[in-house]
């Protein structure tokens, strides 16, 4: 009995002690709540949160990035991890509420990358694929997607040739040039070929660029690389509303400085003296100009100031996303209004999008993406004289600074040549051009997953994808007849018509409409068998396009705003035109991926394409690709030898792709209306139908063979990532035309076509990414890109009687050719011993050219040589810097190019002189850039930068030559963005979950060899619309 009592007492004591210990433990347990963000202060959904030393105690963040976790010790350390981000440990130090920001891995191996017709893990890629996420793209407000990519992707060149609103002429090149003409990459938006620049940048989730054999699965359209754009989709959780707004001021990046009225008259007289002519501007006229009498036509005018302004742009975007386990949605509205720096030019764009994912049944999923946009573009009507387009810079130069812009109630004009010149009147009086375009895109996908039916079908999916696009464009233009008060070189004054149209002007209205259908059934398979991973896809794709156009014109309107064609009183020679066309394509394609033990990788893909462009017997082509990879860092010997390297992969690929973007239906005999006269006996027929005497049934597409070798490695605990690729591309059977002449009875001149061109392209690419967290408040990321691509012409068709340089092999496709300038004539002896000049009279201070073949004659046939690189740079480089401190951040993108040139002379290569206002002072009858005056040759300044002054256009100095080639390399601060996120404690009592305010700018600083022209501009021979420097204030709000 005593023993039982003793054991009972002991048991009771043990229970008391146990409960006491539990009580003590309960007193130390706390609930910790917090939010996990990325570096852009976006909440991370599904991030892992666990207690260090007790991994079983963990949770994940919800739709808002929030979590609650019960921990046993208020001084515990929490571990945060998420795919694509560096793992972070945070000591609680007694806190019950925390805020954590994770930074990205340099290159996350488990990151899912969009590739052709599917996705792959980055670590398993065997091809050269670059990807950019939305948060890396949207660092500053941009009007189009093409400019977003500048400096972001190694091997991708972006050249913006204009600043025109809604049509900035941006050209994209993947690994340089592969063909004589078409070098644009294929663009796929949500699985469908679409134009790149009308996608709302705020709707984009990611962009992938396929640069090697990975593009071969797109077959006949993949030779120039492929850009894949994926738009955003919804996620689980309540609705999240986001509003983005930006307000932007725009200015021209680079403009010539022109002479003022006083300097113009002085130097113009000097130039006439050097030409052996009497001065034009007498003392009396100079006094009239400088006195600026309000009752006189004479007076000083700054024409650039008259035609340009500071442009304003505003952008607004609203989006909503969210959903449930079975239904997810993303919807957005976008609006942009862009005011051009050239007066009376503008562009407006409206975007709408709705993306929906529905789990219809356990194994059945339905997805649809519906989007649309409307574009409105306005610009002035016909230019001076009968020119088709208005060129603001050239007309500003041609307008002399010594007359007022208006006189006697009319715009004034200087008759500088064969037409009256007033750039401001061309903006305000010439009428208008208006374009409105509507586009509706929709695609639908129904996918069935067989995995739940039986184990044998695990990993098998079948889907049907259909897409439809409809577009409609309505254009109108009124070329208004207007009068000017003119003054000519003999100072005669009077009133004259200036528009080139008869009184009443002309009104043109045009419409185009069309649609595209795409249908693709597809089977996907993905499964693991022990150490083996197999994935495959196979599909059939058919596409059909139809296009219709119609244009009508009438003349003789007596209203400044004609509303339709019926009000015109007369018809032009061709009042109505129209066209209709059908195109189509069909394809079979597939891909097989294999991985063994997560380290040995292989991929095979193919596409069997049929294109409407070619004759039936040559319509189909087979385009295969193969690639392999070896993750060496998974080998034991590698881990022991190089433990500081976290990941190391070598890869190699080979693939073939094609290009069918050439003139279609050359295999058919066609009729055309010929306006050339044809003599039949003693009679002449002015207009008749002509028949093409040749048909080309053996033509086919060009084929590009791509070879690539690359390495990817991460080291220093994923803080540094390196990607390096070397490549070689050979393009054969490029379609070329070779001129020929046939009897007039057969229609006269016709080109002949043949698959004869051959080009190769080689280079390398390097990407370095480093990110690091300095402490809990500071982190940064650096991304550097460097690429080199050089092409050579190996074979090329040469037309009879063409100049020799047209057939040069071994040089770049876009190399520049002209006369080699040897300097300026400094003595009479040099003039006397000089061979026959190309044209005109030569004097001291003029350019002298090299007689290449020594025949005593300077001519294009034998003396044109390579004088510079082309306009597409061979070397591109960029450095993107991101810095975050608490709620502040800064992004800065430096971008540059080298091994490229541009010309101040014209780029004509047909034997004509190529004078421009950038090479010939006063040569066009108007003003002159100051640099041509300040650096001109004189007897006192023989070591001059530019030839002597002259007022004679198209003389000896106007020829295309090395003298006027400018080194096109530059370094530019492309983007800069400084912003601040409002802290959480200020948002607690508001409906907002995130508020971001920022200042941004583009093209803020440019270092180049010639400050008067933007280095991205093309030839200045026909003028250009200057590129823009922008300053933006923006706001992002989420609630």
C-alpha cells in the first residue's frame, strides 16, 4: 500500500512538472505575420516560409504575399525561399511582424522559359534562348515593345530610325543579317504570329528570343530568329486592381544648328564670291532684314522653332486579375496619347485585353485570350511642291532665315529651286493625313489531360488551338491647294500657288480589311521514368489570310474639310484602285526532349512546311534541328574539382530554317497594265496589257543552317551567372532578281529571278549577371550584354553593265561604297595633274578622289570602293544597373554600338550625285548648318574639316565618298528610373496595397562622333523625323 501511494505521488509530481513545462513553452510561442515581396515590391505568391532548425514548421504566402507562422521562440530565425530567388534568413529578434524582400537568382535553373509551342526549365535548355520578364522590361514608360528590348537581350539589335509618333521605324535584328532584304525576326504573341509594336507593354508577362536551332520549329519563317511574347494571366485569390499612369515630355535628341539671318547673308555672299559670282545680299537688303520692319516681308525667322515643339505623351493602364482554383482571369484597358515634337503630328492608341483560364472538368481546361486595339494617327498633308511626304528638317534648311513666316495674310515662301519653300506652311496649310485602324485578336484552346484516366496515359495531353484576327483600316487625306506670298533670288515678289495641286486640291480615301485564321491540334507528353525524363509534342498547323484594299481620289474641292469623295468636281487619271489576295500555309511539326539523371540532355525537332509562295512541286520543305547538353556540375569529379561553381552546362545545336518572305506567285504567268508605248508597224499604243514572258516554277525559299556552341554557369552561391555562345550561320538559295530586257512586243523590261545568293554570318554573345544583398536594406543587380555578328556575301547575282562594286564578294551585305576621298585640293598643280573629275568644275578647297584603276577617269564603274560599315552595327553592348535601398530604387541602362557608320551624303548608288544639306552649304538654295561654315576651307584655313563654301548644288563635293562617312558608334544612357514605394504603415488605412512614384527618362545622354544627327538615324539624304529624349513622371497603384 505504501509503495502504491509513493508511486502515485511520483506520477502526480511528474504530471505537474510536465504541465508546467508546457506552460512555459506556451508562454514563449508567438505568431509571426508578414509579407514577402520581390525587388519591385510585388507580393510573392506561394513563397516558402519555415523556422530554421525545424523545417516541418512552415507555411506559404497567400495571394497578397502574406503569411502567418507560429514559432516556438521569439528569437527564432525564419527561412524564406522561392523558385527563381535567393534563399534568405531573417532573425526575428522578438518581432511579431516582419517585411521581407527576396532578390532574384542570377539565373534560376528551375525558372520556366517559354520556347516554341511550349515551355522548358531554364536548366534543361539545349538551345540559345534568352528571356526577359515583365519587371525587367518596364523600367521606364515606352510607347512600343521594340524599344523595350533595347539592350536587354544579347544578340538582339534594336535600331530606332525615327521619332514619328506611332511609326518610329524601329528595326530588330537577331544575330545580325542573314539575307539581302528581309531580316526581321518572326514575332509570336500568345502562340500566334502578330505585329510586335501594337501589344500593350503593360500586358506582357515575358519575352523569349530564339536565336539558334531552337527557332527551326518555326520552319520557313524562322530563319531570322523568333520573338515569343506571352501576356499576363490571372491567379488564385481575390481581385487585384492595378492602375499605371505616366506623363511624358519629349524633345528632339539631336538637331543641326543653322545660321541666323546676319550670318546667313554674310556667308552666302562669301560663297558666291568663291564661285565667281556677285554677292546677292546687298547692304540695302541686309538692313531691311535686320531692321525687322513689321510692314515688310523681310525679317528674321527661326524655322526650326516654327515647326517643332515640346511634345507631351500620357499613358494610362488599368488591369484586374484574380480567380479561384477553377477560374482565373486577367483583364486590362490601355490608353496612350502621343503628341509629336513636329507640330500637327500625333498618335493615339487604345488597347483592351481579357485572358481567361477555366478548369471545365477535372481533366479538361479551356483558355481564351481576346485582345484588340484602335490606332489613330494624324500628320500634315502633301509637302512643298509635289513631294509625297513632308520632311521637316530638310524643309527647315531650305527655308531661308531672312523672311517672315507670314506676310499680307499669307504664308511666305522663298523660291529656292523649282518650288516654293515654307516648312511651316507645309505643316499648317497643306491639309492632313488621317489613319484609323481597328484590330481584333482572339485565340481559344481546349486541353484534355489524360493523366487521371490510367497510369499508362500519365503525362499525356491533347489540345486544340484556334485563332482568329480581323483588321480594318480607314485612311483619308486632303492635299489642300493654298497660296503663298513669295520672293525669289532676284527679289521679285508676288503671290503663287505652292501645293502642286490645281485649285481645289485633292481628296483621297482608302480602306483595307482582312482576316487570318489559324488552327492547330497538338499532342503533348511529359513523364519521368526513374532517372529518365521524356517529353514530346506533335502538331499540325494551318493558316489562311485574306487582304482587301480600295482607294479612291477626286480633285477640285472647295471646302477645307471634305467629308467624302462625292463633293469633288473632277477625276484624276486613276480615280479608283483596289486589290484582293489570299495566302496560306500548312505545317507538320514535332519535338522530342530527353534527359538522363538530370545531366545528359538531348532534343530533336522538325517542321515540314508548305508555303503558297512557290509552285506546288517546290512548295514543301523539311527543316530539322538537333541539340545536346551536358550538365557537368552534376558529375562528382566536377563537384570536387570546382566546388565554387554551382551549375555548369555545355550545349551544342544544329538546325535548318527557311525564309519565304519573297514575291509570291512567280510560278504563274501574270498580266499587268503597261504605260510604256509599244510600236506595232506604223502605230503606237500608249497603254496596253503586257504578259510576263517567263514563269519560275523552280524557285524555292532560302535555307539558313545554324550552328551554335554555348556554355552556361552559375557560381558564388548563384550570385554570378554567365552565358556564352559562339555561332555560325550559312544562308543559301537567297532569291535574287537579275535585270533583263525583252522585245517591246513582250512588254519591254522584266527582271528574272533565281535562287543564287549565299551569305554567311558568324559571331559570339556574352551575358553576365550579378546580384547581391549587401545587408537588409541594400541590394543590387548588374546585367551586362556583349555581342558580335559579322556577315559576308559569298555568292551574288550581278546584272550586266552594273558597276563592279555591286558584285564584290567577301564583304558585308550592308557595307557602304563610294569614292575614296584623298583630301582637299591645296594647289594649282594638284588641279592640273588630277584625272577627269566625276562632274562639275573643281577648284581649290574641293574634294579630290582616288583613281582606283588608274585610267585617268573618276567614275562609279571602276572607282567605287568600300568606304565604311553599314548601318546595322556588328557590335552591341549594354550594362543594366539596379540598386535598391529600403523603399527607394534606381535603374540605369547604358547601351552602345560600334562597327557601324552612317553617311551625311545621299545613299544613292545609281550614278547620281548625292548632295544633301549636311554636305553642301547653300547647295539647296536655303540655309546651311553652322558646322559647314565654321569648318570650311579657305585660303587662310587650308587644314579644314570641310570643303570650300559654294552655292552650286550637286558639284564635285556632292558625290558619295568616304569624306562624308561618320563613325556611327555611340554610348547612350538609354533609360534611367528613380522611384519610391510608400511604406506599409502609410497604406494600412487605405485601400492600396502598393503605391509607387517614379521619375524616368530615355536617351538622356549620348556620346557620339557627330552631335548634329542622332546616331540611330538612317541616311539623311531624304531627311528624317528626329528621335526623342523623354522625361516622365509616373504612378503605379495596386489595391
